[in-house]
C-alpha cells in the first residue's frame, strides 16, 4: 500500500514538473527542477529497494512452504503405506480367525476336543478348558482390535496431513499472489525512475542550450565592447590627425612663411639629395616655430589587401577605416605617435613587423599596386608631430 501511494504521488508530481521544465528559461530554474527530480528519484529508488526486500522475503517464505509441502507429501505417502500394511495385517488376521472358527466347526479333531471337554469328570477341568478356549479367542480379538486402532491412528494422521497440505497450498498461493502484486509495484516504480531519467536528460540538454546561449551572449557583449573601444580609439586617432593637419596647414599658410620660393627650392634640393643623405636625428626649427623631431629613415610599403594580411594593426586600428598608418620599431617611434612621412603624408604609428628594426618604417596603402609604386626608399624624411 505504501509503494502504491508513493507511485501515485510521483505520477501526480511529474505531471507538474514536465511542463515547468519546458518553460524554464534560466539556469537557476533548470538546476532547481533537476534537484527536485533527483530527490524524487532517490525516494523512489529507496522504495524499490524496500519493496525488493519484502519480495525476497516472500519468495523465501514460498520456498519454505514448498519444502514443508514436500515433506508433508512424504509423510502422507508413508502413512498411506503404513495404513496399507496395517489393513493387510488385519485382513490376514481375520482370515486366520475365520479359518480357526471354521475348523472348530467342521474338524472332527476339534469336535473330539469339545466332547472331551464336556465329558470331563471334573468341573475344574471343564472351567479350565473353557477358559483356555476363551483366552484364545480374546487374544485373537485383541490382536484385531490393536490393528484396527493402529489403522484409525494412521487414518487420523493421514487426514491431518491432508489438512496441513491444503493449508500449505493455500498459503503458497496467497504468497505468490502477494509477490506478483509487489512485482507489479516494483515495475511501476522502475518505470517512474525511467521517466525521471528522461526528464533529467531533458533538463541536462536544456542546461547545455542555456549555457551556450549565455556564452554566446557574453561573447557578443565582449565583441560589441571591443568594437566600441576600437571605434572610440579610431575616432580619437582621426580627430588627432585632423587636429595636427589643421595646425600644419596654419603653419604652412603664406602668411607664416616669408620665403616660399626659397623653401620650395630647398625641398627640391633635399628631394634630389635624399638618396645620398645619411640617417639623422636632427631637430630643425619648423616654420611654425615648434621644435619637431625629424628623422631620415628607410621605407618600404605594405597593404592589408596582400594575401594573408589582416585588417587590424598591432594597436587594434582598422586599416579599412584608417589606411594612413605606418609600421615602426617601437623602440624608435612609439605606437600611437603621429608622424608626417615625406611623399606619403600624415599618418599614425599603429603597427609593427618582424622586419621593421631600427630606423625603418613600412607605410600602408589600400592597394598592392600602390605598394609596388612606392617600392623601397632611402633617407625618407619623417617628422614626429607629437
């Protein structure tokens, strides 16, 4: 009865649990349902173990009854044999008595004995003779009575054994019926455990999906944050470049230059001598009056359009949005430094490279064709604008 009540409670509870699992949206909900189902399964498992113990006990009782039935059957068989032997003895004794009585009636010898008995001259001898005959008859009768009593005793034992056999068989039938009921309860509990296992598997699958969703959401948020940071950095870099360009335009305007033709001539001369001018770290005065560091460096070119190249620089700059960038040796020109490269323009030091060591820069172009056109140049004037 206890197992049936528990099974009913489990079946009722599972009807409420399953829809909830389907509707669960968070890991906390799934973990809670998983815990509830697990506890329920543990209770059912304990109930199965308890019921199995009862079933095993019933089976043991059935086996004991079968042993008793077997022994009782042997007793019945033995009693039947004893009864048969007793009945045969009684029949044999009765035949002997009947034979003797018959002989007394028809035997001439016996007649002479009765005649002798009647003709005896002494009353005492007559009494003794009668007593002897009576004693003989009583002994025969006592033997028959004893055999009859033995037979009755055996018959009583037989009836008792038959009653015991019937009771044992009824007990065996009742135990077997009870055992079948318990087996049915165990089957129901095991089926419930199987259903709970399916629910737990469903919860586990839902947890995997939920964890994947949370991870994807975290990755998305991280990517959005990284994109926002890059956009902010690119915006700040663009604003910085615009500001430097604006200041340079003001510095290079005709009102701030007293000898434009001479400066143009000087630029032409320096361009013609760039192949022979040694690398220098001089700091000439700029037309605007600011001290700007000037360096003469070897220059190559590269492009994100090249095979295997990346859009992003070592500093995280997107070359598709900010193509005016150079690769530098950070020990010579720190990353993030604004520079003006002769023949190239204002750019930001945003990248590095394995072949960029010392006074070497690598200017970026959007196309590979532009890179080929730039080629390799020496004594390129690089002005540090920061």
